[in-house]
C-alpha cells in the first residue's frame, strides 16, 4: 500500500482519479440519457435551444480555430528562432494545441449533456406528487451538471498529468495552460455577451414594456435567452474554470521546480523517479488527484442520501468534498512523507497550505454571500430603495457592491500571508490549488444552475402546470444558493492563481536569462516600487486594463441589446398576433443578432488582452511587464468582486420584490428593481467573470512569450 | 534686477505675489460688493441660502474644531514622547493648527463672497439688452469666483512661504499641509453629501414625479439644493484644491532637501541664504509664485478684453495663465540660474518639469473632455440609449466611464516617465507643482460654476424673465466647459502629488531612522513586489480603501436622499397648496435633513481614512504602509476618473435630451436620462472628488505619524 503512495507511484493515483472521473461522467450521462424529454412542445423548444447553442459554438470554434492556428505559428516562430533549450519548440506548440482542444472539447461535450438535461429535468419534475417531482427533477439536473464537472476536471487533470508524466517539462504544461486560456477568453467573453444580450433585451421589451412573464413563448428573445444560458453559463463557465484550474497547477508546478531544484528549472524526459524538485512539482497534481476523488465520492453520497431540500443537497456535496479532501490528502501526504524523510516537512506544509486555501475560499464565499442573500440587509435595502425609483436602486446596489470588496480582499490578504509564512511563494500557489481541488464539485454545482433555469423556460413554453414551474423555481433557487458558496472558491482561486503566476513568471524569467547569459539574472531586484519608476508606471498601466476590458464587454452587451430591443419591438408591431399568442414569434432573428453580435464584440477585447503584455514586455522589459501584471491583478480582483456582487444583489432584490414585497409586481419598486437587475446582468455574467479569465490570460501570455522578451535587450526592453 | 532673482531674494517674489493676490482679491470683492442683489424676492431667497450655508459651515466647523484639537493633542503626544530632533513638537502642532485654520478661513471667506455674488449675477444679467446682461452677469460671477481663487491661493502659498522663511523646516510645512488636508477631508465629504442629498431628492420628487422645472420655488428642496452648491462646490472644492496645492509644494520641498542635501533632511532656522538643498526646496514655492502672478495677470486680461462668449473668456484665462507662467517662470529661472552656476542645470530642469506638468494636465483635461462633451460620441450614445430605457442609459454611461480611464492613465504614465527622466523623483514632484501652478485660475473657474448655478435658481425663484434665466443658462454652460479643462489639471495633479508624497514618505522614513539609529536605513530595499509578500498585501489592502470609502459616501447620499424624498412627498401630500403655488414649502425641513445627514455620514469615512494608515503602519511597518499608499493611489485614481467622467457624461446626456433631442422632455428617454444624471450626481460630486482628498490625507497622515511607526520595532511594525 505504502509503495503506491511513494515517489513516482503517487502520480498513478492521479491517473486513477482521472479514469474514475471519466467513468463517473459516463454514469451521469447514462442517467440523463434514459430520462424522457417530455411532450412534443418541449422537444421542439429543446431542439431550438440545441440548434442555437450548437450553431453558436460552431461559429465561435471556427473563429477560435483560426486564432489558435495563428498563435501556434507565432509560438513556433518565437521558440524556433530563439536559442532557448529548456523546451523543444514542437512540444510547446503541441501542448498549446492540445490544451485548447481539450478545453474546447470539454466545454462542448459538457454543454451537450446540459442541453439534453434541461427538458428532461422539467419532465421529471412533472409529477402528481410534487416532492417526488422535486426529487426526480433534482437528480436529472444534478447529474447533468456533474457530467460537466467530471469531464472538465478529467480533461484538465488528465492532460496535465500526461504531459508531466511523459515529458517532465513544466513548460509543456505552460503551453497546455495557455491553450486552455485562449479558449476560455473567447468562450467566456463570447458566451457572456451572447447570454446577456438576449437576457437584457428580453427583460426590457418583454418584462418592462409588455409585462410578459419570464420565458414567455411570445417573447421572440426567449429562445436566445435559453441558448445564452448554455453557451455562457455552461460552456463559458466550464472553459473558465478549466483555465483557472490548469493555471493554478502550472504555477505551483513551476514554483515547485524553481524553489526546490536549487533555482534552475530542469527539462527532464519521461518521469521514472522523482527528484526533490520534481516531487514538489508533482504535489499540486497529487493534491488535485485527492480533490477529484473527494468530489466523486461527494457526488455519490449526495445522490444516495438526497435530502428533501435540493439546496442542502448541493451544499452538502461541497462540504462533504471538503472534508473528504482533507482526509484523502492527509492519507496521501502521510504515505509520501513516510517514504521521503527529507521532504516530509515540505509535504505536510503543502497539505496545510492546500487545506488553508480550500477553507478560506469557503469562508470568502460565505462572507460574500452576505451581500447577495435576500435575507440580509444589503438586498433588503436595495429592494426598499427601489420604492424611491430607478436611480436609488442603482446607487444602493452599487454602493453595496463597492463595500463587498472589503471582506474578500482582507480574506485573500490573510490567506496569502499565512500561506507565505508556511511555505513561501510555493505556499501561495498551493493555497490556490487547494481552492480549486474540488473543482469537479464547483463546476457541477455551477452547471446545475443553467440546466434548471432552462428547464423552467421549457416547462413554461411546453405548457406544463404552474405547479411544475414552481418546482423548477425551487430547483433554480437552490442553484443560486450553491453558487454563492462555490463562487468564493473561484474568485479566491483566480486571485491567488494569478499571484502565483506572477511569481512563476519572475522565476521563469530569471531562469531563462541564466540559460542565455550564464549569469544569474537580477530581474527580481528591479521590482522595487520606489527605486524603479517603471514599476509604478507598469502598475498604473496594468490597473487600467481590466477597466477598459470590462468597458468593451459591457458596451458590447449594451449595443447588441439595443439592436435586439428594436427587433423585438418591430416583431410585436408588425405582427400583433404574436402578443395574443396567435402567431409564432421569429426566434431565429434574435438568435442571429446574439450570435453575430457576440462574435463581433469579443474580438477587440480578446486581442487587447493578448497584445497588451507583448507591447509592454517588448517596450519596457520584463520587470515592468511584471508590474503591469500585478496592476491588472489588483484592479481586476476589485472590479470582478464589485460587478459580481452588485449584480447578484440587484438580481435578488428584484426576486425579493417579485415575491410580493414592497407591493410586488407592477409597482414602481418592481420596475426599478428590473432596471437594477438589467444593469447587473452584464456586470455579473459578462464583465465580472471575464475579468478572471483576462488576468489569467495576461499572466500566461507574459510567461509564454518570455523568450521574445529575453531576446530584446536581455529582457530589459527597448526603452527600459 | 538680477539680485532679486537670486538666492534668498527670489523667495521675496513669492511674498510679493501673495500680497498682490490679496489686493486682487479685495478688488474682486469690491466689484461684487457694489453690484445690486436685485428685487425683494431675490434678496429673500439669497438670505435663505446664506443662512443655510452659514449654519452648515458653522456646525461642520464645530465638529472639525473638536477633531483638530484631538489630532493636535495626538501629534503633541507622539512628537513629544518620541526622541526625534528634526522638528520641535510645538512647531508641528502649531503648523497643523494654522494649516487647518487657514484652509477653513479661505473656504468660508470665499464662500461668503460666492453666496453674495449669486443674486447679484442674476440681477446684473437682468437687462433689456441680453448681450449686455450676459456681459455684466459674467463679470459679477467671474469676480466672485476669482475672489475665491485668489484668497485660497494667497492663504496657501502665504502660509507655506512664511513657515519656510521663518523656520526653514520642511516638517513645519508637513504639519501645515496635514492641517489643510484634515479640513479638506471633512469639507469635501460633508459638502459633497449635503449638495447631492438635496440635488438627488429635488430631482426625484420634483422633476420625475411632479414634472417641476429645475429650481422651482414650489420644491421644498430647492433652497437646500442651492445651499449645497455653495458648501459643496465652493467651500468644499476650495478646501480640496488648497489641500492638493499645499501637499504638492510640500512633497517637492521635502524631496528637494532629501535629494540635494546629501540625503539628510536638515532642520534649519530662519532662512538668510539658500544652500543647494534649500534652493531646490524653495523652487516649488518660487515656481508657484510665478504661477500666481500668471493667474493674476490672466484674470486682469480676461476682464479687460472680455469676449462675447463667456466660455471663451474663461478658457482664454486658463490658456493665458499657462503662457504667462511659461514666460515668468523662464525669467525667474534665468535669473536664478545666472547666479547659481552649479545648480543652473537643475533650475532649468525644474522649470521644464513644471511646464511639462502644466501642459500635460491641460492635454489630459482636453482628452477627458471628449467623454463628457455633448458634441461627441459618448454623450450622444448615452442619450440615444436612453430611448431604450433606464438600464441601458446606465450601462452605456458606465461603460464610457470605464473607457475614459484609459487616456488620463496613459497621460500620467507618460508625464511621470518624462519627468523622472529629466529630474528623478524630484521631477515628478515638480510636474505636480506645475499642474497646480495656476491654481488661482482653476479655483476661480470652478467657483464661477456654482455662483451662476445659484444665480439661475434665484432668477427662477425671484420671478425674473425667461430671457434672464436663459442668460444664466448660457453662463452656466460656460462654467461647465471651463471646468472640463481645469478638471484635468486637478485630477492629474492629485495623482502626481500623491506619487510624490509616496516618495517623500519613504525619504523621510529613511531620514528619521537614520536620526534614531545613526545608520542609513534600508526601507527602500523592502519595497520589492516579488521579494517581500507584505508589499503585495499592502497593495491589495490599499486598493480596497477608495472602494469602501466611496461606498460609504454614495450610500450616505442615497440614505439621506431617501429621507428627503419622503419629506418632500409628505409636504406635497399634506399641503396641496404648495404645488399650486398658493402656500410656501417648508425649506427648513430639507435644509435640516441635509445638514444633519451630511454631518452624520462624514464621520465614519473620515475616521477610516485617518485610522487605516495608522493600523497598517503599526502592525506591518513602514514599507507595507508605503505599498498600502501606492495601492490606494492606483485604485483611487481609477475610481475618481470613472466616477467623475461617467457622472459628467450622464449629466450632459440629460441636458442634450432636455434641449429637445430624442423627443425632449416628458419622454421615456428623458426620464431614463434623469435616472442616469441622478446616479451620476454622487459619483461626480461626492465620491469622485472626495477620493482625491482621501488619497492625499492617507499619504500625509502616514508621513506625519512616522515618528510613531519608527518607534515600533524601528519602523518594521509589530508583525512585519
């Protein structure tokens, strides 16, 4: 037994976890497959959604394919022309293509099952006995989400494991991670613009102007709205977490090599036994293997012991996975430590920093939840202020959004401090790994949300009973509560991961300079805020990037929504039968507007986030670019929190009013709360989460283009 | 002649400039005094405004008085108990009290003349010949504003000059500057909350619910709104610029000593001749003396050659002052350089960095103006989106606000880089001095705005002709255009000043540690982002502060406005005669709500901004506190730009619609644009400008409490 936990043996645990995860995913798929998609209307609506989602993904992937080829050629040129030796050019290019392919495949496959599960959830919920309906509906949607969670994790962890096992080269993982990030960038921005274009337009004309209920089939934007949930909140979200997950493993792995291999990052071949540096580089993989087992067992236990309350069930899954992670990782650490006397201290330290990360992520989630929970003061205050009109709703939500930045910032500062005290910069990286150790559970819970959201829409459009729609609403609200807690993990992990990437960027730069000049570099010394004015300049420029980036995304949603609003008004005007339910609305026009708009609007911000680090690095050199990254992390973290939390609070304030408070539907308060919700839509589902991807891509791009920067004036840039 | 420009002689130029400025101020006052305040109704309304403004200032100053005494005692204790020798305890305490007194006095006196000039402007504009009315109205309001500009500058520059001349000790100036900042913090936050509480409430009930025109006497909040303009936009703005102005001189002065006196900051007595370090410390004073002369001559020329267009007149004043500054400062530099061979290079370098600052401030202003000018795309797009309702108006404005962060950030980065290349950190400080060299013109143009705004209100409430109100509107719009350009100078100066303060804080810390331990300190080495995790932690915590601070301010406005909205609705309901114009509205209730609310809401944020650096400094030590300052500067700059520009753009989009575009008044577009304007009110007039004061206070507090931090573990804090 002990042998498995030792040396290279422990790496096989990761392989087994990946295999079990794939088996689990197909078990989930089978469960979803055997459920019935319901009546003809439902099948028809589901068909439209499938068609729209697939069409968008196809067009998005075509654009992406071209992009990936161009970047692959660029990487080939940069690595081929430079005289680096730490990694073969073909390996970087290959890993990059595999990384983007794996992420795209997982996103597409996960979404396919998600789109399948929606109508089935609605039909399963359609029971005489509503409690039975709730149970059955929950199971279908839960497994639909779990499929996504397991397949994304298996693809990510499996890919990293294979590259590490067969090449032993962290720079191969960098290529893989950068590939995954490229996909995430497009998927998150494109999906985010798509989903909110439809949502905002549907709300403005449907809810405010015509007082139609949510998801009403008479609304020409209803199907586009459902498609958006799938491409944005399932495929986009999956790509986003795939990206953070791989990046956090890569950062810890590189730092493991850099810190524990006397400062020089090796480029080994096929791994047969682990050196100290390799062991520390393998630890993030191993901890995440433990986390994957924990998630799988957690999912199984939730399924076996499903409580009456779906919200409890989801949260229990998260808490169970956390406890199981603590146990499984402890057992593995014990085995590893027992057979590696010298490194025992570091192995246990890595265990504690991972656990610290996971627990502080949960605490951040619970604290942040205060700002978006409708039983708490902030959401109540926003609802109350809506009685005084649109402007005060916005001001109240915005100020609570700003305030909500406080607790997570303090939480991250404390985790960072403690992790550093335990294990230095490697400890910070391990804390970010811990936050994402149960990523299968996080993705699963997150994907559950849009499935039940769609189920509700299909139930409404398929003419099912009010009772079924209420059941779907209960399922939906469980998804929101679960998301509030897992959100803390993703936001915290995004922040710590990019901090770890910043350290890994600097370590890597030092190593590559050493490789070129033979003398140990001194980039680190340049990172002084006071001594080197370029550091402050880098920080200021970096701070600007997330602002401009989110401006472009929000503006993209805004612009497309205006076009769609006009289209919906036109349809209502030209064919009054639509509103009476006598003729069919033209869904395809809206789907087309959302598709074209999203693809058009994602290009500029995506290119900006790839080109800006290259410009800064070539002009000002490696230290200024590092400061630029730090600046983007600082403002990115703050704006992501502001936008996510303000958006969530506005959303729930609207729901609180729709539940009959402050006069309920049809009042000024309701109308003002819809304004808040609409403003919050692109905040929380387009710009906010895209910022996480942005800062991750900026960091990875800076690191992968290092050979280029080193070539310019030994990394000091044209001006610097 | 040359003798005056040499050595200590050049300091007398500053004294003369101050004297001329005071004479000029009283000439302006005389001009305003002799104008007639108009008919009985106008005198009555003006009386209400005066009474309300004075009552608020009195209560604010009482609170402030207590605060100043407490801080003075604290400073006495800290300086008295520590064993520092670089400055006498009594001198710090004395300078602190004088600084706060001078700022409070200038704010109050300037506001008094401003409140006097408003009715007189309206009456002067009340002419058969509208062009003559425009001319005469312009002159009264222009001189009312200039009085404020000249008196604020004279008090600030005079105070700094006297302390420097008689003590030669930069730490006396620090005390003076911190005193001025304490006042600015309260004046800006309190005035900002006051003015926007009234404005928001007046708009919501008056404009949206009852369709009353702006400033309608039936609106119970109309007088409170006018009072707010005076306490917020005149007294508060004056205190704010007094603060930045003195801080920028102090930073450059301290760096002059630190950089050019072999690293150790002296504590000389009465200045009889200038050493190299003293000369460089005196240069910011001298450049600002040149700037004050330039402003005075500019004001005189505007008066003599008043063009037909008030907007051109104000802007010509700014451009003239800029050109005159370039000339006068060149002559003085030439004289100084001719008699100081060794320092000639540095003297000219300081001239060029100042000029660079002034010109880049103007360029930033002109660029930023793009985002708020109603002839440009952003404002037009916001207006257009209003047709699609409230939410899209907000989203469009918000995204343009985010985009507007780009150009000034790049502008500041370039000025900083160039200034540093010319003259190091001292050059950055001199660039911030240059931006504020013509502060008399800036304050004058800024104070002109609320005077004509009030004039319009009084004309409306005094029953003057529509024609006169239109003339006042023309005067008002000139104020807005002029402000757009001077705003660039204040925002740019705020950013560069705090950067210079950050450097001066570190230099000062090194010196004080040397004083205590006898060995040259090594704080600077600790400021490494990569090596020292506490620096990243400090940055993250610092970034959070402006967010939480503006959240509290916006929420304060929001809360008070809701109370006032209810009060106005109550008055309209209980006495229907008010709306018919048959009975008088109860102005005092609204004034009371605004006064109490503002005083209550300013306490928490003000204390936060004083206590937070003390906590960070004592816990984590001097380097982490420096990073904390840097973080607050980074996010402060970004949020100040976002809020000012989004707010300005929403305001102008509303005006653009009110001018008859997109259907004009009474349409959905108009109502949505009022929502945007209302959201923008506390953005641009409460939180946005208060952030500038906040980051300045944080920096000065950190520096003045240095003896306390040095006492804790030699400046490394309890944990650090």
